[in-house]
C-alpha cells in the first residue's frame, strides 16, 4: 500500500512532497516525501519506491553536472550510497532546506572540466 500523498500525480502542495508546489518531481513522474514522515525519507519513480529512516542518513550530496542538472546522493551510516532518481528529485534548493530542517547536512560538488 502506498504512503498517503505518495500516489503518482499527487502534486498538491502540503502533501509532503519536497519540491515545487505545482509538480511532484522533475516531470511529475516521481516525487519525494518528508513532511508528515518525521522518521523517514521516501521517494518514488514509476513502480520503484524506497524509504530510508532519517537515522540511517549521514548527509546528502548534490552534484551539479555539466548540463547544470543536479543529482542527489544519500550517504548512509554504513558507508552505502543511494542515488535518488532524477525524476524523483525536487529542486535542489528546496530539498536542501527540507533536509536541513530535519538536521541532515548537505554538501555540494560542482562539475569541473579540469581534474
């Protein structure tokens, strides 16, 4: 059973989506949930869904690519890395603010053409 507010296409502001109030993810095909789930970070993309407890997350890394898209990677306490699907990732500044509100630190890495 899907978590409340996590149904694809549910883009109503205030349901828990981290992101722009007019869309769930980058193209409406995915989304991330945090509000209302005090102990979990949840995302979905098509038929794929995943949930992490906030206690498992050490920090989140935002990588800016050459085309200026931003990819998010969640780093876990055991050293494992989980890359969020691009279509599930809300605008990076909004996501960063929500993560900071949950006490999760973030780091940014920008592309480099040299070394």
